[in-house]
C-alpha cells in the first residue's frame, strides 16, 4: 500500500475511533485516567510518526511492515507513558495497545477496502468522510477531555512545611505535596478516588490509614515513625507505588498492612522501600500483588501473605530479616517468583522451630508456588510447616 | 429493461468493469457486453498456456472481484484453513496459480450472470451522438467503456515469413536449439521453459532487462505516485510511460538458478544476432499504441481526440475528456488507459478504470 500523507492520517484516525470510545467508557467505569491518557498518547505518537517518519521513509509499505512498526510504536508509547508518569498497569496497557493495533490492521487490510472501493488507489484517503473525520477528531478529543477534566477530582497542592494532622480525606481528590511538604500526625482516607503524591507523613498511630475506600493511589509517599502501621489499609483497594516506610522498632509496628479486601479488586504494592518494624508488608484476607520492593531489618517477617490471602510476590529484595523472609500462611495461595532473599537470621530467642532463618515459608494449609527465587545465607532455606505445600512452578 | 451502459470488449478488462458495475447495483439487463468470446479469459488463457505460465505475476489484488478484499489469498486461506497464503500476501509474495485464477474467473462469470449481458458482436466504430454513443448499429448507449485489449502480437519484421519463427503467445513446442527474442517477463519464462525442456537457448536482446517485481513501481498504483506522474508535462508523461514498458522480470532465485546452471553447462547464452538455430521464439509482447487498434484509431481520427505519442490523452478517471460530460461517459480500460493509470494493463489497473466508470454512471441521474 502506498499511502498519501492524508491517507495515513485519515486511516489512523478511523482506526483510533474504536479504541478512543473504549477508553472514554473504560476511564469513568474504572475510575482511572490511564485508558484515556494511553489512547491519547497512542494516537498522538502514531500521527507524529506518520507525518515525520513513515510518510517520508515509506513510499510503499508492504503489509508485513505493520508488525515492526507496531512494536516500535508500542515501545514509543510505553516509554512516553513512563516519562509522563501515566500509571497504566502493564498487561492491560499492552492488551489495549494490541487491541488498537489489531483494529487498525483489520480496517486497513479488510474493512476499508471493502467499504470504500477506491481506498487502496486513493492512498488510504477517505474522501469527504475523511475530511469530516479529521475535523471531528479534535472536537471529539476536546469534548471527551473537557468532560473528563470537569469530573476529575480536585487537586490540592500541599505547600512545603509541616502541616498538622490528622488530615482526613473524605471525598475524591488528589493531594500533591511540594518538595518538603510534611503532614504530622497521619492521613486518614475514607473516600474513593483519592490520590496522595509526594507527601511525607510523620508520627500518628497509623501513618496513612485507608478505610473502606477504592481506587486509592499512594505515590512517592514517605512514612516515618508511625506508632503502629506505616500504611494501614482495611476493606479497601489501593495502589501504593514508590513509597518509603521507616518503622519504629516497637512490638507491633508494620510497614504496610492490607487486610480484609478479598472481595475487592486486587491491591498493589510496588517499588517501595520498607525498613525495620515487626513486619514489612503484610496482607490478611486480601488479594495483593507485592513486587519490586526492598524490605530490610524486620523483626518478625519481611513479607507476610496470610489468612486466606491470594497474591503474587515477585521481584522483591529482602535482606537482614529476623526469623522469616517471605511467609505464606493460613490457607493462603501465594505465587512467589524471582525474589532475592538474603541474610535471614535465626530467631533463637523465640524458641520457635519455624523461625530458624527461613527464607521462604509456607505454613498451615497454605499453598505456595515458587519459581526462580534466589536464597542466600539463610540457614532455614525454603520450608513448609503444618499441612502447607510448596511447589516449584515450571 | 433497455441497457444504457455498454462494455465493448469481453476480455478481462471488460469483465472487471462488469463485476464492478454489478457490485454497484446495476442489473445484468442494464449492461450490454459486446465482444467476440463469452469466456472472459478466452484471449488470456491460450497465451498463458503458450508460455506455460503456472503462476500469476500480480500479487494479492490480482483478481476480478470488484473489491480488493477478500482476494484470492484470503479465500485460499479460508478454504485450506491455512494462514500461509495470508502470510505470503502481507509479504508481497503471494502468487496464485493460473489454474486457481482461471477457476475464479469461471466462478465469477457464473455468479455475476455475465452471460446474460453478453452479446456476440464486433464493434468497429464508436460514434458520439446526442445523449450517448452509437455502437456500430448495436444501439445508442449513454455510458460506454472500451476495453479492446492488446492490439495484436508484436513480431519483429525480420522474422515475418520465417518458418522457424513463432510468437511466444502462440502454441509451440521447443526445438533443440532455440533463439528467444526479447527480454521481458514472457522471454524470461521462455528461457526457463526451453531450458527445462532440454533445449540450448540463445537469448536475443537489444538491452538488458530490468529486475523488478512489477512493471510499474508500486507507488504508481495509488494516488501517491500517480499525482507526480499526472502533474508531469505531456511529453515527460509519455517518456515515463515508455520507461515503464521497458523489458523487465522479477528478481529471485527461481529465475536466476536455472539460467546460471545452464550458462555453466554452455546451454544458455546471450547474443545480439541469430546464429544457426532451429527455432525462433518471439517473446516480443504486443503491438503498442492506439493507432494499431482500428477501433481506437477511428475514434481518435473521427472525433479529433487528443493524443500524445502512442497514447490517447485521458482524464484522471480514465474517461475521454472531449466525449464525457454530465450526461454521457466514454471510458477506456486496459492497456489503452495507461495515460490515466500506468499499470492499466494489470487487473488492478482494470479495476481503477472500472471504478472511475462506475462513479460516472452512478452520478448520472438518467443512466
């Protein structure tokens, strides 16, 4: 196919209609911006490449070229999404992109040549329909983005300096801290669609408490010196990214505790650094993905998934834990993959035989599936107790 | 229903125009096809057989359906439940067999009710009259598409009357020492065929053939390449068309390997003149230019139509500008339509002319 520039753009816009509509529906349904943002990015990058690269370089484009160009555009889109901090979950984002690419291929190779006889010889141009589409596209984008903008939760900028807490967030909003913004005495979140970014929390019983809320995002938060949990999540669905939790060495302190949300969408803890405390990241009766975190210096267990929890523990680094590194307990089902666990010390004072420096442990009816974990200097190795099973995943 | 639309020529060009009009909603009774042979592949079939052609040169759009998709590749993939034809198609490597193509023509001939529109008639003159065109006593038609095909085989004059000479597109066997005149696709096919038959082959050529997948560069199949071609001054445009007609055949090992092996064995050589051969095969294609076609030559002279070199000057949609207006249409399809579409002699080119014609017919309220 030899596209004209206009043909490329019109074909691109036609193919973008369906993914754009899908994103326009998915965003409000999911209470997430990423589908719309990703769709916009995808279209923008595609049109830019059409004009700047493909048109001058490809006077004729064989069908097979769509595949490498698609992969190139995927890389560019995902790279740009990362750069612009669009927090699109990887697999759904890949699925969305793949779906949109497929729509483009079906249109270009089958539907448009069928619907418009002269489409191939017109170089992909769509005649008056194409002009209308090109005119409608910016209007549609403005309308959808405008509506989205209008219903977007308000954004509050937290100035640098110390703000007295507890800060109670009981309606949808985004709190963005300027460098040096500190809340003393904790944050309490009780509403859906709350995002907290770039805020340091000091003190409080819980650093950040999330109760009965969904679609809550904590991004680049730092919690220091909370009396109990750094982040305490109950009956809620959260995504916690790139956090830093420094727990006090007290009897009941935990870095992140996500509990009692097994009937909700899975929560996520990703890219966090948790230091000290009794437990690092713990889940009770919840579905959670725990990945790419670094946990060190815990006194009971580094990562705990227990009380019929389900989830994935992957790519975490654990070092210097006392007793147990990763714990899958009490009829939970855990997939434990690609973690590096080192220097788990035996807890001799406890007198508990299950705490003799076990890097990965399944306990009481739990089922753990393991793959590609690296265990170093942990005398207890990998072990199962009390009717628990450990299986190597192929 | 009295037909207002006529197609002159019942070969593949006329057939593609017919299926395109039928796809546009015209009933068989609204179209008259005037030609010699009710078989649309009647002229093409023996030529392909003569050069023992097994595969089509054209790619995925080389079929007679009015829409580009689904073509032979998609249908073959569906029939065989095998994605391989589609993979070949997206790589521009799908070449349907002649057998498959001919079966497709037969099937489409039947399903499009072509025979209901066909009239055995030879048209010698097209005369513009009020409200249409008078076709040699066969009636007046408002919209006429002329698809006369190639105006006969080209034979080098030096071989006229030579009992050893045969044209590549005429039935022939191979002698033990064969000279093949020409350097295009038919010649290349004959080299390979004659060598496979055990002959010693001398290729007589005036110039080296170009190696390209198609005669015309691919961008010239769409608006992208056509816009530059059409913007060129007339003389330059004619020069470009002459260039597209230079001999060529596709690159690839399937051509090169037998020639290289035969050269090593001393069974294939290139020469400029004949030297003691048993048989001369003229793979010199067709006569070129509208003046070799009595119908077109008369049309141009009687109506004072514009021409440049050997081409009739056409509008971009393949119509004859001086004889086409809001009430009537005269279009050319096939090789005489190269002025509008350089690859007009391919199936894609025939579709181009057919779509332009159909658009004119649809726009005319009194069709």
